[in-house]
């Protein structure tokens, strides 16, 4: 396993629509393992392949927050939302590609998701709570959408300016 660098907004790769994965290869299994290591190290509860510069439809997540519970690392290939609840919930979201910026985002409270697992099997599950918020945030990444795209233009611009400044400072350091 290897940690991969996380892209910081703005970056054209974070605005691109990722390509479906054709087959589960060793390269995809390696990508999943590297993404989990990168996510746990950050630390984060999710990560999508475009955030590490790979424009393929792969995401990882583990939303187990209670440290007395065992971790649940998940790798979802070609995930698709097949049902969304009418009920919505609001969560103060963050993003590893937009460090230290948080905002309330309203999304369906529950979603059904279908995906391919790393053993090639087809899976589906209903997600609720933080898992539902996270899987929708990560699928948005696969479609080139960031949580700040749900905000009013002025707030989005302010956050983007802060990120441009942060990237400039990081490049100088
Ligand atoms: O996709 C990402 O950028 C990861 C992001 C996922 C996410 C967070 C909140 C709501 C929806 C999706 C993060 O993991 S940000 C970091 C974070 O939330 C966290 C970090 C440490 C402990 C607990 C949470
Ligand atoms: Zn994110």
C-alpha cells in the first residue's frame, strides 16, 4: 500500500466526470488499497479517485466513528444511486480537497447504492445517517461536483480564493 497526494481545489481534475471502470484488475485493487491508506492517514471518512488524480469511478469510505466498534473499510467501484429518500438531512460537510472549510449541505437522508466490489461481485445497500451523506459526497466527486457547488456563489468564491492562496503558499514552502 502507498499513500497518494490529495489534490487541492481548484484543479481541473476535480471538475471532470470520471470514467467507469471496465474490469477489476490488480491496478484497481492497488488503487483501492492506496486510497484507504490515504483516507485513514488524512484523516477522513471518505475519498474518491479523482481526489488522488485518477479519473476512474472508484470511492472508499469508512464512517465508523465509535472507536469501540471495528472499522468498516469499503471500496465501491462504479457506484450508482438507485433510490433516494424524499426525507432530507443536513450535515456540516468538509472535504479533504478543500481543507479547513465546512458548510451545511442538505441531501437525501437515505440512499440505495449499487456497486461492484473488488472481488467482482455486485453489491447493493441502503445507507443512512453519515454513511448516506458520505457516499453522496463521494459520488459527487466522481461527477466533478464539490460540496461548495451547493453554496451561494459568493461563499463559493470566497472559499476558492482561500484555496488559491493556500496552494500558492504550499508551492512556495
Ligand atoms: O471526500 C472527501 O473529501 C472526504 C471527506 C468526506 C466527507 C466528510 C463530511 C461529510 C461528507 C463527506 C472527509 O472525510 S473530510 C474529514 C472528516 O469529515 C473527518 C475527519 C476526521 C474524523 C472525522 C471526520
Ligand atoms: Zn470531498
